[in-house]
C-alpha cells in the first residue's frame, strides 16, 4: 500500500481519534458506567471503522466501513445529547463535541462521495 493511501494520513481518521481521546478525558470521573461504556465504544468505533475499511484494499469495503463510522458518529452524538441532559456533560462541552462530530460526519460523507465518484 502506498504511504499516501494509509489511513493514518486521513484527516477524518485523525479527527476521529481526537474525539475518542476527548470522550475518554471528559468521562474519566463519570460513575454512570453504562453510558460511559457506550460512549467510549462509539467514539473508538469511528476511527476503528475508518482504519479497518482502509486496510481492506477494496473500495466497496472501504465505503461500507465509512458508513459504519458515520453511524457510530451519529450514535455518539445522540449519547452526548443524553449525557448533557442528565448532567454528565456540561452544555458548552456538549456543543463542542456535537460540532466536532458533525464535522466528522461531513468529512465521512465527502470521502464516501469521492470514493463512489472514482468508481467501484
């Protein structure tokens, strides 16, 4: 695989890793272990699906895993809203995380479109 095609070079993968770290940091003291577990799993899943799809060396597989990543971003966004409503995450943090997740979803959408336009 050429180095320019490695998933580590994708900005969306880098952003997804950053959001996962943010979630871990923000929930470090959280005692709601069920929601914390769900949120950390969703956060890690975004970057993991991008990486797994890229490593499959198949455009259709890559696109499928990008859709999984996009789904995980929506799942995490929902969990962030819930965490804010139950008082686990403050409103300003919620707003920041939601903005980051919407940006990641947009980047994934654009990458999917680009891959589809190049042909499967």
